[in-house]
C-alpha cells in the first residue's frame, strides 16, 4: 500500500513494505519519513530506521507513524516514506516511496464566518 489516507484523529498511519520473492538469508532495508505539505512535528512524528526481513515471499513489515490531531482547519496534507540502502543485490527496490495523506477533521457544519 503505497498511497494511503487517514483522518488526523486516527492517531497513527501504517504502510506495509512487502517482499515479492524468496531471498536466502534475509536482508535489511532503511526507511525515513520526509515532509511534503504535512510538516513534522506539527502534523505527524517523523521517524526513520531499519527494517529486517527473513526473506520469505509475501513477507510484510509494517511501518507506523504517529499522526497529530490539531485544531486547525486545513486542506488534506501529505508526507512521504522513502526506502533506501537495501543490504542485498539479489533483489531491487521496485517502489521506493509511499505517500501518507492526512485529512482534516476540524471543519464541521457551521464552521465559518458570518455577519
């Protein structure tokens, strides 16, 4: 899932990094968040680290980020999760970026200005 949308009240957003194929001995892979229109730390908590795979076809490793619920009325905002530094040459990174979209929950009926 490389393009997901969550409400800012959800608390977290998770993308799954999925292996296609068997890789003997396993491998590691780095991930890191990157701002787009969503800016850390106000909209989400940035994170980075290393994912470890056993090397089994279909294996999925989740990457979860904290989403901050503020009281600002804002458009849908997004940030990226980037993959890099694959520790094996037996496979390649087929899709190196996921997008997490955060929808706002603050513009409710009656919100606005009037005379």
